[in-house]
C-alpha cells in the first residue's frame, strides 16, 4: 500500500466527488438545449450546492436522529463505492478488494434505504408518499439489477468489475456476443430508472407525481446539499459502471501515473457525455409513464437480462 | 388394378370441384357431386380387399397400403351418403344461388380427406391435413349466422395451432432419422419405419408425444377437443357427417402411422400408454358432457369424441384384437354417425330449433324416420345387435391384459354412463312431453334424406350380425404391419 | 446430428440471428400496437431468411438460397402486407390487455425460455450431441413455440391470434433450418405456400366475423358453450 496507491484512491474518490455535479449540469443543460431553450449553465449545480451549504438549517419538529444521520450515511456510502470500481485506473487498487460488484450494489442500496427512512421520519404526508413510491420502484428494479449483475458475473466468470473490464476490452468476440449486448440494453433501462430519468421521472416537483423529491421535502440547508450531492454521485457511479465496465472499457489509466490519471479523468468525462447524450435522446422522445405501468420497462429489462444469461450459457 | 382405382378415387372429386366451380345451376352441381361421390365409393370399396402389399406410385408420393385403403373406404362411403343427403337437406336452406359454391367446397373437402391417407410422405400428409382444415372452415361457417362464424373461427385457430405441434413432431422425427439415413432423404412412412431401430429413443418419445397431441387436436381427443362440439354442431348436417365420419379418422391415421415408427424405435410401451390415457380422458369428458346436454347436434358431437376415445383405446391396446376392433369401429362409427347427423339435421329443420327441449314426440310425427333414428341411437351407444357392439367388445377383449385392465374397467363404466345419458335424451324427445303448439314441418323430411338414412342404417345392422371374413384378412395384415413389419 | 463443424464466426452469426428472432418474439409478446407486432414479425422473417442463406453457405446446401429468398419474399413481405390489409379492413389499432398484463406475460415468456433451455440440454445429452448451435436451435425453437402458445392464450384480438400462429410456424421453420437443412425442397416450398393460403383464409374469416358477429375479440364470442 504505497503512497502512490493512496493518492490514486483519493484521486478516484475526489474525481467522483468533484465531477458528479458537472455531469448533472451537462444533462440538465443539453436537455433544455435539445428542446430549443437556453438551459442553465454547466456549473450551475456547483453554485446550487455552494448556496445550500450557506443556508440556515431548519429542522421539523418531529424529526429524530435519523433526520441528521441519513444524509451523512448516504453521502458516505457514495464515497465508498468509487473505491471498488474502475473509475480512473483499469487495474485493481489495494482497497478495491473490499467488495465486488454485488458489494457495490449493496452499498448503493444502503444509501437509498436511509434516505427512504428519512422520508418517513419527519411524519409528513409527502415524506410517506415519496418513500413508499420509491421503495415500490426499487422492488421492481432491484431483482433486475441483481440479475444483470449475475449476467455480468457469468459472462466473465468472476465477480470483480476489473476482470469484466479486461475481458471486454481485450476480446472483441465477447464484446459483440449477444449476451453482452443484451446486458448493455438491460443495464441501460435500469440506468434510466435508477437515475430518475423519464419514463420514470421521479425528480418532478409536481405534488401528485413526486417520488424522489417527496422524500427530501423536509430537508434544508447543508443536509439538503449532502442529499443532493449524494444523488448526483449515485448517478456518476452508475454511469461509471455502465461505461467503464460494460460499454466502453477503454481509455483508462494502466500505469497509474499522474498524467495517466488526469487523462483518464478527461476521457471519462468524454465517455459520460456520450452516454448522457443517449439518455437525453431517450428522455426527449418519451413521455412519463403512469405509475402502474412502471413494471413494463422493468419487465423488459428483466427479460433482456434473462436472455443474456441464457445466451451466455449457449456461448 | 388397385392403383387405377386409387387414381379414380383421387380424380373424381376434383372433377366435381371443377364443374361446381364453373356452373351456376344448383341442380347441375348437385348432380355432378352425387355422380362423382358414387363413383368414388364404388372405386374405393374393393381397394382394401385387393391390396395385398404396399404399392407406391407417382414418383413415390402416392402409397396404397391396407391401412390407408381401409380409411379411404370409410371416407368414401360417408362422402357418398352425405352427398345423397345433401341434395335433400340443402334445398331446405332456401339459398339455391349459393349451392354450387357449397358443392364445390364439399367436393374439395372430400378430396382432401381422400388424399390424406394415400400420401406417402409425412410432410405432404401434414400439408393435406392442414388443407382439410382450411377448406372445412368455410363449410362450417357456410350458414353465415353469428354462431356459425364463431364456430368456424374457433375451429381454424385451435386446430391450426394444434397441428403446428404435429409439424414440430414431424421435424423431430426427421431429425431422428438423419442418424441412419444421412441429412437428405425422403420421409416416407416405409423409410421412417425402416430407420426406426436406429433412432434415439428419447427423441422418438418426445416426437411421438408431440405428434399425438398435435394430430389428437385434429382427431378430437380430449382435452384438445374444444373445437369439436362447436364445429360439428354449427355446420350443415352433411358437413357434420363428413367431419365426424371422415375427418377424425384421417388424423387418427397419422397418429397410428407414427406409432408404428415409435414401436420400431423401441418406445412402443410409452406411446401406447399415452394413447390409452388420452382415450380414457376422452371417454370421461364425453360422458360428462353427454349427460348434461341441451343441443341435439352437440350431443352427436360429444358422441364422436367418445368414439374417437374408443378407437384410441383400441389402437393403444394394440395386438391383432385391438387393431381389428379399432378398424371395425372406424367403419361402423362412420356409418352410424352419419345416420345420427342425418336424423338430427332433419329433426332440426322440422322443429325449427337446435334445443332438445323444443323437440317432442318425434315418433308420433315421423314414424318411419323416427324409428330409424331411434335405432341409430341404440346402435351408437353400443347396444347389440348393431355393429358398434361387436367392435367395442373386441376392443375390450384386447385390453384384458394385466397392464391395461384399469383402462378396461374405466371404459366399461363410462360406456354404461354414456348409454344411459344418451338414451335418456332420446327417451325425452320421443316418449315424454306434450305435443308442440306448431306441428313440425313434415316436408323437411324429403325422399333424398330418407334414402340416405336408410342406406346408412341398414349396413350398421348387417355388420352387427355378420363380421365378414374378408375384413379379418385385411385387419390381420394391417396389425402385423403396425406391430413392426417393414411396410406400415 | 450430422452437422458439419462450424467456425466460431459462423456459430456466433447463427447465435446472433436466432437470439435476435427470440428477442423479436418478446417484443411481439409485450407490445400493444398491432402494427408493431406485424413489423416485428416481418423483421423476424427476414432474420430467419438470412439464417437460411448462411446455413446454405456454411453447410453447403445450395437449395437453401432459394428457400431464403422465398422466405424473405413471402414471409417477410407478402404476409405482413396481407395482415396489414386485414388490419385496415378491421379497423383495429391496439389491443387492450385484459387477461394478462404485458409485463407478466414477458416474465412468463422468460420462464418459458428457461424451460426450453433445460429441455434442450437434456435432449442434446440424450441424443449425444454437444454442439452449441444445436442446443441453441432447439432452445429457440421450443421457446418460440411456448411463447406462441402464450400469445394465443392471453390475447383476445383476432389479429393477435393469427400472428401467434405465424410465430409458431416461424419457430419450427427456424429450428428446421438449423437442425435439418437437408429437408427436401418441395416440402419447404409447399409449407410456405400453405401458409399463404392459411393467412388468406384467416383474412376472409376475419371479415365475416366483423360482418356477422360484429366483433373480432374472442372475449365477446361466447355464444357457444356447453
């Protein structure tokens, strides 16, 4: 565990921490641009976070310790996951043995679970609605996510994301096999769901449709900043898994030099821009689904993951 | 000689189709259809007795063997009887302008049912069976009432879906045969039977079960029989007679031929057990639905399901007795069911309703026809001295082995239940109830209809008293072929 | 069983085409717009035609080229055109899923595919063949059959029933191209024409249904019971 490795690990976490609002800003701006509006500036999320950190903290009367603990837990969980996945380097750093793909998924869900608890904690009606709806969506999405992880594991015969990355980067036959293609499609649908893009647009503020926003309605000031930052980091992490592990496993630093890490960071931004464009296209082309039809894209994702596993067995 | 007769059997209905399609006069259509039907019957009757070995013609596509010739005999007899009856019955419909189209379809349907047993290639056989479905759908829906179209739609969807399973089974049989015969070969019945010992048993079991369920849908074996009551009750009576007496036998022929291949591959026990199980289930379902039934033609349709079950049991029990019983049953059932459908057709027209609650005092208004119909009802439930009694007894005797005695016991109980239920309906129609307010139309029972009924009923009585020795020879050769001889 | 040994490229090509056909079947299972069904069916037929042609190339059966061309023309173009005409005449646009939600149907279909895979493995083991292409062919054939029957059961529109039947036939055709490429040409051609006749009959009957019974939905066709 040399100082070099420690710096790289800190660099990975810092990359996720500092670059995630940029990705969010990119999506918001270019979504508006596609619809021929001006759109906010690329660095607007940074300004929002700065503003929130300087605001007064207002706590509801019925809140317990969960109200304070939940944002911290979510934020911390999002800081732990970048240690486990290939963000900047494509070789495993010393601390990435702490968990594999499934472990990463577990920690991501832990953060979401605590935010759901926080929504219930304050005792307001909107909090309850938001928590129950978000739990319902995750009931539909989690098994599919596990199935996709199983598919990835069977594809590479290993649970470490780094092994999958090497396999896909080096063997073109596996990259273009039906198993991989189906996994990519299944994961893309899950990406749309988990990052609250249409057709399950849960970041809306309209009260009847609120899912995500309802959970954090009672938050203000620095705690709200932590919560928002945590959700931006979750989006970044999911994009990382999608890009660096599945779709574009190239352009990562192999030696771990500073120049390499910097280059990898810029390449990561470029790759994420491409994925974000795809997400924007999908989002602009669709309208929001009725709540009881949320099962349909998720069932499609489930079927794709099952087909991927089967295609893998016959490979 | 047999080949010449086979050609006549194949060509005559086509002539009828051509003439009926071109003419506009209903009388011409009736006449040509009747003429061709009688020609076909006269040509088909001697064929089983003249065929001593399998003969192949037309570049290997046509085969004349004892089993196929027997089925052709049954079909041709029903075609002739139904044509006689149709002249009288279809005139009651009052749509003389559409009659040429009816007779064209009728002759076309008869042609496809006559062609199927003579096809040598299993794939071509499948195509002919599919063609029978397509042609007969329009016949079932001929009367253009809402119920008829509904029945026709249900018929075509269920049966087409079913025989795709049979196609899958055929494909798997072909695949199994590629082991011994290489990737390209002609899938004739003889080739399959010859290659059978080299086929993989598991694959042959799966393929046979698929063929059983697939062609069983077409044959009306329960639980795939759901189309049968609707289609047989909604079509005009001559069409119902042809469907019940001819079409179901064609499908059963396919099952039996593939069963011979399965026997050769060594999985005969499993395949026969499956056939017996389906036969028992058919009998059970038929018994349940016969006891509580309201429509007179639906009653006849469920009786068809029952008799298909008996035939399946006969072929399933196997051996010379079982096969002989099933084949004799085929002939008797064809004649008897035609009689029953003819009778119910005229009764329906006379009383103006399909519901048995509206039919009362048949014996009073129609003494001769009613007596004939009642005799037919006794015959079809298996009472002596009619032919079905003899054939059912033979089948029962064939099943009295330790392995199959459970099936015999169940079959006996169900036959008794069906006897009681069926004849109860007739008792109600003949001997109870007040006379209807509007007396039934007696002109509905015309001379053509009566002639057809007599011609159908008398042989049933004769065959019940006298089992011709010529038949025994035919049956023996068929059963030895099915038990593993080289030519099916 | 006497399949020649395929290069990895050929095997992956067959694998891709077969699984893409299966995916299109799932799209048919889960869609609501009847026109989407039809396009998926047409695309599936084209894929099977390409599969036919490549089987003809790799296994050296030149007559399969003719079969491929005819499949593409008849199953890929003519049949969808006929069904489109039926659709226009009936005026049916979409299917309201009353019996089973499309998502549940998708999951049931996936379960069917798993079952087909297990059966295919056992069958290949019993027959003694270990070629992956054969197992794939058996799996896709059996699962398309199961999904076709599922479509027939849970749908109530007439067009969906017709398309379900065509999916069944497509599945058998796909399997037969891979398992028994040497099947005599005449049989394959006649089956193809037979399909056309069948769809034409369906069209006529569907028109009668609309005229006489007033509906093509099987939920309303309930006059004949007992």
